[in-house]
C-alpha cells in the first residue's frame, strides 16, 4: 500500500452534504440543547467558576490592557491598524502601557486569538468579549478556552522541523493533557515523551501511512534520529501550553515536571465532557433591553421565542424597537445577530425600510437578504438561494462563530453539513477569502472539535495561514 498525498486524501474523504442552510438554526440548537440536560459536575477540587475566571483574567491581563488601549485610550474610534503600519502603533502602546514592543506584539496576538479584538479589513476593533470582560465570567472563560485551543499559534514551532511533524504533535497533545489530568499532579516529562511517541505511532498506523522503501515522510526526518526530535517538539508543546496558562513546568529530582493548572485541568474536563459555559440568560425578558431580551430568548425554541418577541414588541413603539434590534445585530455576538433578525420577522412590514437599508452593511447583508426574500414570499427553505456564494460563506462563518461562542463542539462539527461547498478544501479556500473577522477563532475551534485527524489538521493549517496572513 502506498501513501496518498494529504490533500488528495482529504478531498476524497471529506465530502460535505449539500443542504439548504437555515440561518442560526444550528446556533439555536446549541443553546437549547445545552438547556435541556443537567450539566455534569466538574472534578472534585475544581475551583469555583469565579476563581477560574479570576485566573483567566490574570493570564490575559496584558492582552486586555492592550485591547482597551487600542479601543479607547488612543482615541482612534475603536480601531487599531494591523500589518506593517501597526509597528509605530505598537511602539506608542509600549510607551503608554510600560511594556516592551515584544510584549505588545505578544499581547495583541493573544487578544486576537481570545476574541478580545476582531479583524475588519485593515483594522481591529473591540470584540464583544472585551465589552463583557469585567462583568461576565463565562465570557472570560470562553475567551481563555479560545486561547487554549490556539496554543500552537501562540508559541512558534522550532525552526527546521517539518510542518507534518508539528501537526502530528498538535494532534497528539490531547492525549498528553488527558494523562496530566488523570494524574492529578506533576508528571515527569520523560513519561509524557513516551506517551507522545506512542500516540504519534498510533496516528500514523490509523492513517495507514506505510512508507515506500527508500523514501521517508517528513515525520521520519524528525523522529528517525531517536527521541531528540520528538523531545524538542514536546518541549515546544509544553512551553506553548504553559504560555497560555494551561500548565506549569518545573524540575524534580528525576527530571522535568509538568502540572496542569486549575484552569488547564478544568479546560481538559470541559473538552472531555463537551459542556457549554455560556452566560445564563436573565429573567423578565419583556422588561429588558433588546440585547438582554434576545439572550433570554436564546434558550427557547422558535415558537415560544416568537411569543416573547411579540410581547416585547407590544410594549414599545415599532420604530424604536426596530432601531434597537438592528443595533444589537450590529454588535459582535453572532448569535444575537441572528436572533435579532428572527425578532424582526415578527415585526414584518414596519421593519422593511430599515432592513433594506441594513442590506448595504456587509455584516448584516446576508441576514437582511434572507429576511427580505421571506418577506417577499419566498419559502424559508428556498430563501438562501438569494445569497451569492461569498455571502453564504460569510453567513456560514458567522453562524459557526455563534456556535463556537454558545454551543457544544459536536454541533460545530455538524455545522459543516450546512456549507454550500462540496468539499472541505473548497470550504477552507472560500472561508479564507471571505474575510470574516472571526475566521481564525472559528477554524481553531472546529479543528479542536473535529474527530477526523486529517480534516482537523487541514483546518488547523488554514487557521494558521489566516492568522499569519499566508495564502
């Protein structure tokens, strides 16, 4: 048996079902599914959520300071440039915040990966998590978990190592983290190296990667000389996880030690249990602002939610209600954006003019076009046909962001079925091109959630390319 090229293998094995997407249906299931089952209890000894959030705020303290400086202190209208023109901005931030330029760059990178800032073209704007940082522990923990999922982007891989070897180690790291959690204490690095070696070998056997005689794979180039190559990659992985606050490194009588932090232990448990840590909705929806009302209705199925929308609208003038709903739709939370347009469907004709105007705004255009198509009499199942391929892809990423923020990983994996592209490679190509501000976070979350190692590897590669500006 000869090995297949990774891209050919991925294209062969990753056909997507062409289904008609319904805006935010997956995101709503993410919330309602979470609400209808009891949440598992964390392991004994896990700190309270308030303490975990305090630790997460400590890990991301510099990133938050930098994001807030860019949003407010600079007086630049909530936007900070990215790319080469950002160099003088970084220097000014270093002077203002008493940090080094390297610390500014690292903090800015973390802020992006944690969703504290979001890219819009050539600028970065405050993310919704930054606005909720001081008052919402769940938003803080979600932001830290996003950084935890992206640990391999935070800490550069060793130079001269084949990308395929790096990808295999990233894929094997969850096994290492599981051992650390089960051990409930320090673990010798040599023991982790043995486990990593075994896991890498298992991954290669699972993929039937049998080398042709006289030819080697990229991974062989790293591992053939013994444990040194893999040991270096393990050190890189442990340092990357330590850099995001998931574990601590130390020295013992028998060698190096690694220990999960309370945050790291909790995050591994969250991944294993596939639970959601999104904020709880407030009570009294009718009396709340549009944003709080929509958050409260997020846990409801469509029928009861429409009843809530009607009651909320009845207590207000329609013009002010439409304005308030569209203001929420322009925010950073993709779930609320979709729910706002669901509420606008209840409004009907009085909202038409403002929805037509909203169709000129890039972030609202797919939602507005679907609303208008249904208002003009199109069947809801056929309404997506009004969207261009690019608009449908943008909506797919936006909905995926809602699931990543508020749902469980299994639903993010299922969301692949709603893509209009026929294969994962085609989807990734168009997702990279569409320029959604949450692209990196969505791809990192999808790679962390997907059980197919080959597909997860391709998605991680795409996330890295978007993150670094590569093609």
